[in-house]
């Protein structure tokens, strides 16, 4: 039986992803918050700080030992002469039985730092070892006993001694950043460490618990910039993908306070960027993220966020590819398999959006080798193959296999519906759009608003004109307010579906004059059933040809630039 027709809620559509066609990957942003800063570009000295072991019989003190590890790691990451593996990566190896040589091969690092310790009353006992992974030999070992009031001096001492042992070069500016003390109140710092431990649970409950600890930290020390920044960041992720944003004021207030207290703290800049992301002031968000990169140019958190912005919020295929390439060079060597899979996925998708399908296929295969269960990678691979052979039936079969792995995964439901839509199989398309709508509305997710245009067409073809009209009104309002790169493409479709050909053609002609368009538009727009209503009318064929010509001109220029930079070696023809 055909799925019933739901009526969309009467609410003002807000920004999710404004792409009328092509791969939609914004949900990947949910996982970007897991790691705070990633490894630098490969340099002469590579090092990983392995998870410290808690020797205390009191497991409630584990956050102190974890906090020491993270703080030492953060200080090492301030040094440009080092390539330091991220915390997200090393945590993945906490419970894995691997030898040092095996870890060195997996992480591609020269040195390892191991540690163990405990907190007993107001005493901290810490043992740290430095290991040469190539020779599997311990180079240096120290045992420290400090009062808890000296925890910041302990962090700096350990990090400085490590850099000396491996002969890393440190600038005066880097030394000053390493020596900076975040707070003079040890109880506030204790609450801050508890907050970090909580949000690293990567759950709604962890975010709620983290806020409690961060708020206690600033109650104890109102001038604790990092705690203010993390309150803003935590509120941002609490609201992420929710239809109704509730914490914009808090995000802005705490971010501004963090910036006032420490304008050069990367977390302060990131927190302000997150306010602008939620407020849809995307260029301002980019501005603050780039300032954060000026201070820490190796932050994979920032590179990934910028990459996602240019993939979805400020669509720009060239910049998306640039940040994806920076991310792959900086990050993959130090990432666990899941994170590396996502990084390769970003690069594959960026290459495909720019028409480099052969290169994209290489990287998407690498993504799936790292994580065969990466559903986004499976979807992207299907589209890369579709771009190569144009076989929609084969693409449908591939997408069906992906759906079997998770029948409620929104991107797969959407793409299967879309593939049937392009083949004019509207009843079959509805079988996937119906659960897509149901899951999206039940979870109140603010994503994929542009898909309402295809849904309106499908419902119209199925004789559900009233429901179709509601979706059409909603998506047209969205595109009229969206004012982004794909606004004219969306409005061309809206007017074409209404039968208003002149404004539809005017918007199509305007869209054809733009640069930075995804390859998927070049591939799919001539096949779109809605725009096909304009076929044969003056200006339609010329606009489609102009769109393709501008894209391939940009593609050739970009290929030459990337080849000259050594980023596309011996590129195959595509």
C-alpha cells in the first residue's frame, strides 16, 4: 500500500542544506566536535601521547589523569616543529593490545609518550616515558610528585622536557603559549577537567553534564576563558540540527566573554565562530575560524569545520577541495580508522564535486578500506560510479545495499527517492520520501529543506495537489530567503513547477553564469523532470550549455593548479 501523505508543519523553513541536487553531507558535522585539535602537517618530528593509565584505586579520579594527558598533548601541539597525534586518535587505542612497532605503523609516528599516575589527596604522582618507536627503546623516563596546586607547572615541565629530548625547535611565542596558565583557581580547573571528560562522552547526557561542570568552573573563577568558551561550544552542539534553536544568546554571551578574557585563545575564536554559524552569518564564522588557524594552523577541528562550511553552508567547490586537501595532509597519518575514513570521504566528495571522478574513486575506496561501515562513503561511491557510467538502475541497486545496513538513515532514504525521481518513477520515489519525511519531522531535524521541491513534484505527479502545494510554498519561501549560490537554481525549479516559465528561465540563465557550481548540477540538471518542462523554450539549451562550459573551464584551470602543486600526480583523464 502506498504511504499516506503527511502535511508538513506550518513553520518558517530555516537553513539546513540548500543544495537542490548533489550529495548532502552536513550531518557529518555532528561528529566534527569529537576532537578539539588535530595533528600538524607532517614535519621532521612526529609524536603521539598515548592514553595515561590511572593507577589510583579510586576510579573517580581518572579525569585528573586524563586531564594531564590532554594538557601535555595540547602544549606539544603548540609547537609547529612537531606533528602530534590528536586525542581522538590516541583514545581509540586505550584498550587495544598493540606493540609499540604496531602502533608506530598504524599512526606513522617516530616517538611515543606513555604515562601513568594517580591523585592521592592533594598529591599527584606521575610517571612519564619517552619511547623511540623505530628502535622500540625507552629514551627517557621521569617520575614526578607534585602538589595539586602545582599541576600547571607539572604540565609545562613534562611538555618542555619532551621537546628537549627530541630536539624540537620552539619559538618564543610558542613557549609563551605553552606557559600560559588557564586559571589560578584549582577547584575551577578541576570542574573544567570534569566538564571535558563529560562532553567527550559524545552524548546529549554528556553535554548536559559538561555544562554543569563548566558553569561551576566560571562560578569559581569568573575570568576562566576556556570554561566560558566551552560553555558556548557545548550550547552550540546542544542545539545542532534542532529545528528550534534555543541557546543563541548564551552562545554569543559566553563566546564574547571568552574573547574579552583571552582574544588569542583558539577556543574563544571557535566559540564565536559557532555563534555566527548558528546565526547563519557564515562569512563571519569563517573569519573567526581563520583567526584560530593563525594561532594553531594545524587544528583539524578548524580545518574540518571550514571544509564543511564550504561544502554545505557557503557552497564553494574550490575552497571545499582546498580545505579537504589540507585536512588530508595534516590529519590522516595520526587518525584512527573511523576518523581517517571520514577525512578521506571529505576529500573524495570535494574531488567529485569538482569533476575529478577518477581521483575521487581512489580516495573513496580508501575511506571504505578504513571503515567499510561508513554509510556516507558508500553513498558518495555510488554517485561517483553514476558520474562515470550514468547507470541509474545500477546506482539504485547500490543504494539499496546501503539502505539495508540502516533503514532509517536519512541520506540513503533521500538519495534512493531522488534516483527514482530522476527516472520518473514517482510512486517508487514516494516509498522512500515518506519515511524520510517521517523520521526528519519526528526528530525535528533542520536539514535538507531543498528536497521539498522534489517532494512537491512527486506528490503532484501522484495526484496529491494540495499536499504538493504546501511543500512547494515552503521550499519557495526557503529559496527566496536563502540568498546563496544555489538560490537561482532552486527558484528556477519552483517557478517551473508552477508553470511560470519566464521567471523560471530568468533564474536558470542567472544560475548558468555562476562559478563554483558542483559537478552534480552539471550532471543532473539536464535530466531533472521539473526543469525538463522548460526544454525547447528560448534560452534553455543555451543555459545548460553555458553551465557545462563554465564548469569544465574551471575544472581545467583547477586541474592545472593542483597538478603544478603536486596534489594531482599523473592524473588520469576524466
